[in-house]
């Protein structure tokens, strides 16, 4: 399903953005259009405001953030540039973050400032909605569903703030001159607020397949992720299991179809995605923006390529099937659904130091064509059922509650890659060990090969507390070095936010 923004709805998106932005990102002047007596009257008003909030996820949170005016990778993919999964072909703010030089006044300032600003703009729009929705004459049932959707979206913004910056201000009311300054709350307090909001959303939202509007299962999945962050493993497993038992979602038959526009409509695996519309036009030699940015700006590392098992379930170091001269032969099928060996753009030489380029989400008709679309309507998937299965398995492993359901959850994801049912163990490398150390390693690698370019690896490494071990040990030679120090678990706060809010203090390691 594509959300088509008509002129009137686009106007609401613009108004919501403008009313949430001022010299202070946490400040909004009163008396704006949507707070006046001319709005918040009818059901149509509320629906337009809600669409505007979803639109902020589309136009601000993903589609327009590209911190490199020459066409660098979007924020959604650029997270991988800060890991051992990918490297950027251009010098941008994310490269500074990757090499351990986060500086709110340096080249990385746009990345540091951009995410912070976008999240608080979205949060303020959510707060405006929640403060005004009671003015609209509509049934309580409809109103509660809307409230549930907005609480989820606000929680999603706060998740990125807490997972990235750590301690940040909690804003639960729309900004005014009187309340514009707010001190930081701890990361634990932010996560606690998210869980409070998600529990309310879970009560209000219907259980149903995804149709462009948030459902109960999305709130449960995000709850499971937050509980994993806070190491409440038993509760995390319960939240994920509720999604699994609900029966509304299942794995897509083909892994690669998840990332193609034609395969996304009514896809039973997608729990929450950012709906995108097709931008008309074409451009000679441009890579698909939604995947790797103009001119192939983001490339896979050989380290990522080597992390895919051989088809016997063994690593390339252990398997007799591995042939270094044919590195994609006899490998996990997800490898060739993610990368392409060589250069698939015949007009522009895309120089990849690893010898591979990303192909995830790129259709065959786009490869090897001289003229390619400027953009396409492929949605950004943020939560899918495979993530729920792997979060369930991880939570049970960490809780030392390993049973057959853990193996089944992992094997369903692995078997799908081979196009077979998880019970057909003769035709894919099933996981059979219940050893917790073995399973922890398996689940962590499984997440890596299942979710490249899906905004997962960076936060997984931080959540597991192993970013220093993995990234400092990954020199990427001859690609690019990674530096991750203990202070990098939390980014510095943007300097302009500190300048404008006298109650806001910089994170301790950056003072």
C-alpha cells in the first residue's frame, strides 16, 4: 500500500514540521494554525494531523536526511557505515563517527544534530496531537486507536534518541515559551517512559496485518526490543511470543522479495515500515537512492561477506565447500540477495575496495541499464517478523531458558533463506545445539546476515556491549579503520541544542 499525499495532506505535513521547528528544537511558539480554533474540530482534521505525523517519518526521518549534499547514503543505511558491515565511499559525518571522532562542532555535527532535531520535531508533533485530540468529536474507539498509533510513533523517536545519545530530555507536552527548557533524563528513565507509552498503545491498537497504520504487533515488537536493551529477557520473550502466537504475521516466502516494491504490498512479514511514494524521473548511471545513495556511496566490507556461512552451516574457515576463487558459491543464499560481486552499473565505474557492491533491494531490470530511476517506491522496513523470531530466541538464550522453541525460531529464519520449511532439515543447515555459548554466537551472526542495511547492526553491537571488541578489532584494511571507545556508546549532544537550552548538559565524556 502506498500513502499518496494529496496537496491538503502535504500542507498539514509542512505545518506540523514548521510548528515543531524554531530556533530551539524543543520550542514552538503558540498560536499556530493547528492549535487555533479553526482546526481540531472534525474527524477529517484529526486524520490529516495523523497523516502528517506519519509523513514526518517519511519526509524527515528517512527520506530527506542525507548529510552529504553530493548524494551520500541516507541515515537509514548510513548506520551500517559505522559498523563492520559497510564503508562509505565519500568523506562525510558518518565516517568521522566510524573512526571514533564524534564532534558536535566538527564534520560529524550534521549527523549528530540531524537525528536529534528530527526526533524532537516528530515528538512535538505527537505531543500536539495528544493534547488536542479530545477536542475532536469522534467515537472513543476510533480516538483510542489514533492515540495508540501516535504513542507508538513518539516511542519510536524516543527509542532512537535513547539508543543513540543515552540521556536526553523527555518531552510529553507540546513546547511553548513557558516550558521550552527541559533537563535531561537518564537513558533508563527514557526507556521506562517508552515502555509506559507502548503498554498503553498495546491496549488501544488492533491486532491486524500491517496496512500502513501501526498495529498492536508493532508496539509489542518495539517493546521486546526495549526490554532486550534493558536486559529484561523474560519479559522480552513474552512480548515477542505474543506476536508469534497472534498469527497475524509470518515470514515472507522469499527473502529478496521483502526489499522490492512489487513484493512489499500485503507482505505478511512486514510489521512496520515507512511508506514511500515513487519519485518520477530517471538519471543516467545513478544507483537506487533508497539502497546505496547516488553513485554507489556505500559498499559492503569483505568482513560482512565472509560472515555468511557456507551452505553446510559452517563458516568459511571451517567448511570444505568454500572456494576463495568463487566466494559466493555454496553460500547462504542471503549473500547473493545482499551483495553483487563486481560492478553492476555499466555507465559508472563503482570502485569497491572489497570487490563487492550492495544489491539488496535492486531489481534485475535496474542492474545493467544505462538509465536508472532517481528513486523508487520501495518502503523502508523497520520491523519485520524475522526480527521478532530472533528477538524471542535471543531473549530465551540470555535468560538461560533454552528449549525447542528457541531452535525453531532461529531455524524458521534460516530455512526461509533456502526456500524450505524449517522442518525440512535435509535441505538447509538447521541449528541443533542447545549450548548457550554456541547459540549466542549463532543468534548474533544470524542477525548480522539477516538484517544488513536495515538499521540493526550498529544498535545490536551497542546493545550487546561488544562494540569495542568487534569494531576496534576490525581495521578494515585496506578499506577503512573503525575506532569505538567506551564513550561512543553515547553520542555527544548537539552544540546548538546546548547553546539554546540552559538546563541541558553535555554528556560527561564530551565535556
